[in-house]
C-alpha cells in the first residue's frame, strides 16, 4: 500500500488483531475497536494506543475513533449484523471511501449485497473456492470475479464426455460474451489458435460475462441432459 | 391485517397478544423456542388455538422469515433485543420483501435518529424514557423556581424527597 491512509478496524479477534498488526507494520495509521473488555486489555498490551474500547455500532464510538477522517473501515467482528451496520453507517453517514466487511455465515452474503456493502469477505467461501481448485471434479473454478464490471475469469475442466472435446477452436460455438483465453494441458498453459483441438482433461481459461456462465459451463460440460 | 413480529420478548409478545385480541392475523418469529410461553401469558387457551402463529428461527435467515409469512405481511415489526439485528432485518423486509409498513425498535437514540433520518420508521423506547424524565425534572425545576433550588433555601423536608 503505497498511499498511507487512516484505517479503522472493528473487532479485535484473530482476524482484526493480525490485520491491525500488519497494517501498522506497513506504516499505516490504524485504530482497532473492541467491545469485549478482557479482549481489549489483552490486545492493548501489544497495540497500546492503537486500540480503543467500545461498541463500534454506537456512533459516538466511531466518532471518537475519528471516523470522519478515515480512508477505510474494516468490520471483522463475529457478528454479521454488526459488520453490516458498521459498514453501512461508515459508508452512508460518514462517507468513508472504502469499506470491507467480513461475512461469518456465507448465507448472509446476499444481505450484504442487498445493502450495498461491498466488498465482503467470507472465509468459508474462500476455503470452498480452494477446495474447488484442489479438487478438479468440481469442474468450475472462479479465478477472478468483477461483478460490478460484469466480468469474470473461470477455469473449467473438460470432462471425457464434453461436447467440446475433439473440436477445433475455430468450430467452437461459445456463448456470446465469452472468450477462450488459454488452455492448460499436461501442466503447460498455452494460448490456443484456430486449429487447436480440445481434448478431454484440458483445463480451459475463459473470460466472460457472469450472466452467460451457465450457458458456458453447459456448453463445455458433460452431456447432462438426463440429470437434474 | 397480517402482522409479522420478529422477536417475541416482553415488548414483541405483548404487542402480538394485543393485535391478535383486536382481530388481526399475527405471526411471531423468535430464535428461542421458550419464547412461545411468553405469548401465552394471561391466555386461557394456547397461542395457536387463539389463531396465532409462532415460528422458531433466526431473523436473518430468509427461510425463517418466509416461514413466518413475511412475503404477505402488511406490517413487519422488528423487536428483537438487538438494535443492529432490528435495523438490518427491517431493511430486508422493506427492500427484499416489499412489506408496506415496517417498524423497527432501536434502543440507541443516536442510531434510531440517524436511521429515521434515512426514512426508516424507528421507535426508540430510550428516547421516550429520556423525554419523560426530562419533563419530570423540568416540572420539578419549575416548582422550585424562585427559591433558586436547595442552596437557596428550600426547606429540608422538601429537599429530602
């Protein structure tokens, strides 16, 4: 982070404490806010004046921490409602430019989206993503998601019964709004040309509009007309 | 009218009983199954026999809200014991389920005021208590006016009250 900004982190659990430590080491100004007295006293022994005691969903606690000059607010408490509320007031009342919220229960992610709280980070989702990557039977891996820009990059394993296996790239009929960008075969990646023939076991990388993801996976996926 | 009340504590349960007694359809959602007993305080029949509904579930879970009937609610009351929970679920009821009337209990006056300024219909019991106390203290002050308070010579019997 080249630009040094004032960052407020709410929640001094493992995530918040380690984040504060790392960001301080990078030379940022950081205030951590914790509402459990005992936890506060523990962390205060290391972070000293960089941690404040209080319930950050009480607006005066945020104001005392200097939220009006904060460039970023990160809410990483163990409570999704608190994280949503803190980020909402940070963004809409105090006009903090950047917010980051932790999602504890991945099923709550849609609520964060509904309230416009982005980006939100869920450890469960990240681990699921890793499982998808490590266990290729899952088929589809999201390498990059830019939902606001309607853009994503995915990695897809061609199963033995893929309709696209054995086809030349120039003969592919991929959905509009998707583009094949590379092929991983025998641990080597290459950019295919029109004459490249796809094989079962190939992992393909495609850039696409998320709205055509289903069509794309159906196109490259196994012939599953009977299932589901 | 169909009223969905989330949080059947003392406030939510009393409101639920009153609304049911007035002939409205009432459905309560609470994460604690024991809250059901609170709904039946003073009733000689069970809550369900009276026509009430009770769902056990977490307020933030869409399935629980749907099971409680939020999709066809005319009025949605967020009265759990958590301000933040109430503020968030009220926004879900409004924005996602399009409930016509959404009322939110918020104990913290500052938060209640800011969300009210954003268009949320908030009820702040703390604000009500503060206003009542201020009124009482002002009334007391006006009774002692002219005598300039205790140091100014209120008799001791009065001052000890």
